[in-house]
C-alpha cells in the first residue's frame, strides 16, 4: 500500500482483513476469491469508504477534544500568579 493514502493498515492487519474478506465472500456469496482480487476489493473499500469513516471519527472526536482542551486550559489558568 502507498504511504500517502489516508488509511494505512499494518501488514498484519491487512492480512487479517484480506483473510476475512475471502471468508466473507465465500460464506455470503459462495464466491472463492484469491489474494489479488481480495486486495483490489480491500483497496476499493478503503478508497471509497475510508475517507467517510475517517471524517466521521474526526467529527465524533471534536466535542471530546473541545471538552478536554477546555479543561486543560482552565487548569493552566489556575496556576497563574496575579
């Protein structure tokens, strides 16, 4: 996988997902796909769905980060010497 992609899987994670894709295709569609088609399918899924998932994670984290950083800023201001 290219290093400039939005989502990169470790080699171990990629192999696990590819195995799961092959099993899924066999069990759900009775289609036996090989390594190369599974890799193309995974790349397609990552390229089409990945950015939406990534953006959703960022949106979901924003309120938590806001609260967290607001608390940190309040803590820092409590150390001010007036």
